[in-house]
C-alpha cells in the first residue's frame, strides 16, 4: 500500500515547495494529488494557458522521488468561463441558479461546458501526459457533491427530452410505461415532457426514476469524455475518480466501469450522523467513527473498481462541514489507514498536506498546521509508513468472500421514490445494518452489483434489489447458494410500477409468495413474533400456500422459506438480524465468531488484522485468535492481544 497526500502548490509560496516535498518523503509519503481545483491558475483567461507553475511544482515533487496524481480541474470552472457561458450553470429544484463562488457550479448536460472541459483536459493531457512523475489521473472531483447530480436547467430538460425519445419507441410507449393516463398526464410529443419537480403534489414516480437514470447517465458520459482524452494522450497511467461515502445519487458501478480504479473520500467522523446511527452510537463512536462505516465503503468501491480501490482523501483530524466536528481519538488516523489496507486499498491519501489559512476550509485539519508544523496526524502517518515495511513478504492478495451482499443503486432510488409514510426506512441505512451485523459476526463480505457473477458464493443477501430483475432471478436459480431476500425485493418494475404478478415480481420463480399489503411503522412501534423476533420500520403481509417460519402477535407471518430461498418480509432490528444471519451462516457452514459491538477483524490474504473501535480496552481471546489462524510460532506482526481503544493487532494466518 502506498501513502499519499493532497497538495495544493498554488496555495503556497514556491519557495516552500521543495521543503514540503522533502517533508512528505520523510513522512513516508510516495504519491501526491495536485491540480483538481486549479483551473483559474492554469487558464487565467480564455485560451491563455499558464502551465509553467504546475510544471515546476510537478518537477519539484518528481525530484524528491514522489509520484503525482494529476486532477482535471473541471469541478471548479473559473469566473471568466461562467461569464462567457452563463447557461452552463445548474438549476436547483426551486428554479434557483447554482452560481459562482464555491465549486461544482455546472450542469452535466451543458454541451458548451462539455466542450470547455474537453479543451482544458486535452491541453493538460498533451502537456503532462508523458511526464515521468505522472502515475495516475483523477477526473473532476466528487461527482454529485453538494446535491449537484440532478440539474433542472434548460440544457438538462432538452437533453432529457432527447434521452426519452431514444429510450422509448414513440410517445405512446412512454405514456404507457409511465402510466400517464393517471391524472391526465399523457403527452402528445416528447417536447411536452418537463422535469419532475415543482408539481402541486407528488410527481409521477416513473418520471422521477427515469430522470434519475438520465442524470446518472449524464455523469457517465461526462466522465467518459475525459477518460477517453486521458487514455489517448497519457497511456499507461491509471485513471480514477474520487467517489464519496453514504452517497447514492447516481450509479457508481456504471460510472466506474470506464475507470481503472475506484477511489473514494473517507471521513469517518464527518459521516457519523449519516451512517444511520442512533444517539447512543454517535456518543460511543464520537472520536472513532462507526466500526462498519469505512469498511462498508471500502468493500463497495473495491467492487466498483473491479477489485481495485484507493482512498483519495482520508480524514486526518477535525473536518469543517459536519453537524459537529470532533477530533479523532489518538491512534485513529493510523487505524483507519490499516483498515483500508485490510480491505484492499492500494493507496491511502490524506486530505490535506497542510491546513489552509484562508477561504472555505480554514477549519479543516491537515497533516500539518497552517504554519507548516506537524499536526498529530503527521506523526501517525509516519508510523503507518514504517509499519507497512514490517509486513513485506506476507501474502496479502484479496480473496473472494463466501458472502455476497448485492447493492443496486437504481433499486435504492426506486425504494426512496415511493415509501408511503416510511420516513424511518432508508434503504441505504438498512443495507448498512445488514453489513454491520455480518461484520460483527466476524465474516468477510463482498458488496457486489446485481450484474456481478455470483458463482462460488455460499450466501447471497438482497437488501435493496427493489426492481424486478429477470436476469438476476435466473442467475440465482442456477446457483447453489442460500439466498436471503429482504423487504421490497422485486416490488417495482423498471418503470417504478407494481409488477403484474405482485411483489416480489419475477423472484416468485424462486419462492412462491405474494406481497398483498405493506405497512410502515413509526419509531414507537416494534412488532414482535412468537419467537421474539423484533422488526421495525417496514412490514409486509404475505400470501403463500405454505406456513411462515414465525408469526407476529397479530397473525401476520414472518420469514418465508422455500429450501435455500428465504424471504424476510420485515426489517429486523439488530439483535434479530444477528440471530437470523447467524443461523444462515451455520446452515452454509461458514465459520463465524461474534466480535461484539466495537471490535472488528479483517483478513487479507494470509494477514489478519483486529481493530478496536470501542471505548474500552479489549483482549483478543484464544478462541478468537484460533478462529483466525493465529500461530504461536509466528506470533503478532503488529501489536499484541491486548488492544487499547484505537489500537490494532496483526498476525499471519496459518
């Protein structure tokens, strides 16, 4: 694993660059990301390129032995470009122009802006594409951040109307697919179609899902425009994009398909209020982050990247943008780095090298303080770099897990678009709850798309596969794995309607049941079964010609099974999930051990690593160590059985 950092030479006097580069190497850093926000310095006026300063900065880093990830600057178009192309700005759901003065102020559908991006990316790629320091390119920065995936501009409307005309065989086909006979919403031409916003009451769910798919495809084509240029003029370099955590506004599998690596930006403390954690967990993990938040995204983005994952931005200290911004517990910066490694990271890059003393991110910590002196994180990063060398020679090749957790971005959206009164039910949070329980049981999990190959998995879990998918149903019918379907599986068609045969749609080929009623539950209601299973948020009434495994107090069934196929028709709470999933692991002959709430173990190749997220010291038991192949002969490679909070232990497995 390489250690990297995000650096902004345009923010500092040129006399500092060589000193900073030397200091980076002293900390064990070998890769530096630059340039992703520098358009105004790279092109201060239309067609007037000034690349000399960036050339000197990259040369300086190169002379210090550092490799460079060069970002395309398209996330921050300069003021002169806005003046020349005012129609390139995005428009929000209230019709308000998203103006200049921060970042991401563009609409993905603007053709004039795409041409400007093509021009600047081509110029950069031609100038720097063969520079020996350039090891990778990053396209843009954090697609969709600040609610910028979807725009309602005139450009977006025109592009959406064209998109519809290519997706549907005539306007009548669209009317039929969307159910536009309802409320007299039928169109005579594609030009009559508007954007699904600003309606008196709820807009058509099929229209909304179509607009989400369109917006996601706009990001894909925008990204591919840059990728194609970079491949032409800078062959042999990795091309990456930095995705975000807890973000489902577009299909990341689809966009990442054109990349070499999927990278993401990990801010565990900033994400704590977005992880679906309750007040108690937020207090417990205030300075560590939730034990399963980072690893969930590591596993998801490793899958998006077809086995390759980087961290482009790793939190080094307090951030500036969350509802509250605590300081990490001493040791957590090191732990987060090792956890990324354990889940397959090839690179961990910290944001940022030096804290900015000006503009919007003054309160965002870096490895160094604004005066250039080391902050706490710098010392932990240096320790991490030294420890990485100690593990040289251990087989750390990633292996396929026994468990696949399917993740479907379109399914997540379909579930969000219509959930009657279900304000407590969040499909992403529910998926993360399932993942978290599996990780507490000490097993490895592959987060994969519904289009992935499912061979050789023993257990396949479906939590947000809302869309009735014939291809997926056929794959599941042919495999030998146990399959768990959770509520809402197959409950919508691709056009966001109820399937003709009722939910779970085509998955009835696997288990002969019908969902005849759903109800959403307020926080105060917890439904309990005869066997003391407890469910929350969402529940379904099932019609079947065979009995349920369990029954609620009011007579509704719970947990329907046909041989290896399970349908769980409600959202279990954490304790019920623990029991339910542990039973399935037993049936699948997948060994597990309950690690408890704050301890986690990950295995990469022949290396096992334990991480203590909890507030109290933990001693790894002999049973746990034996379960993960500990050998007294080789002992611990890092640490020891007694782990303080924010501590790690690592050992070779036998």
